[in-house]
């Protein structure tokens, strides 16, 4: 059966706000879709004066919404030749569910360092290929099948575990300041307790199998 990726409208990604550890004046959201996250950033951080977004999808409705939600929108891929981006300009650069779609996320992360201010940070979310749902299918069912969404989304090109996420950033010249589950179950106390119990009873070396996606905060070394 031919699998096609489902189009889904971008979310505001409220769960990623806690990974922003500075008070940014300028932000760049890579792969911003309709830029709902950047709109939320502007509402959350009084310090934020300019929101930028870059998105290669040329869907007219998407572009119109992104232009409404952003101060500056670039309909293009992020490369060394992308027009309009200034070096040492951004206090915050966001990669929410983006790097896994790239053939060479290493090149992009290295290039991104030139865009950051001295105290700038990047915030990244990445799916965890070591999640138990993938392992169960792989080990017990001999299955590694792409799907229309999720960790094995058919549009995912690169796969990472917690260890290789850290290595990706280290190899590109970043220091990881924070890496943890993007889901904190703040408004679901029962799930939060059950998650904590599962975390505590799982041997440390295997704990990441319970995490579907990691959020990361990093700065240039």
C-alpha cells in the first residue's frame, strides 16, 4: 500500500515554550508552516520585537496566514544563499519537528551558528526512534514500516535517539543546555503520576524508550 504524508495545519507548540531560556528580541522559526508558534512567542515574551519565519511550502493559504502571524516571512528553504537573513541577528532560532526532514541537518545547524547573536539559543524538537512503539514492532513483529504520521512519518529522512541527538549538536559545535520529554502532563495529574512511576521503575539505561519526542535547548560552544 502506498503511504502518503497527511497534510496537517501547524500547531502553536505551546509545550516548547519552556525550552526557551533567554528573553529573545528577535526570533527565527524554521519550517514555520502558518507560524502559529511564532505568534505564541510574540504573545508570551514581551521582549520579542521581531518574529521571522521561513517555510518552503508555497501553499497560498499557508503563506497568507504566515505573513499575518509574522513580522517577516521568507518562502524558501534555509540555505547559505537564503536572502534576507542577517548574521548574528537572532536571539532564538526554532526547529520544531524540522531537522528529521532534512538530508543534511548537520550542514543546516553549522550554518545556523552564524545567524545567532552572542547569547542566542536554538530550540529543537526531535522524535525518538528508540521509543518502545518502534522497538516492539521491530523486535517482536519484524516490522519497520513508514506511516502517514508519527515517528516513522514517510517524510522523515533522518532518525535520532537521545544519545545521537546530543552527538548531532555536539558535532555541529553546540552545547546542550536542556534535553527532556516535550510532554510534561501538567494538566493531566494522573498521567503525570503514572509517567513518573514508569520512569522510576525503568532502569536508567532504558528510560528513553518511554519518550516519544525530545525537546532540546542549545547554544554555541
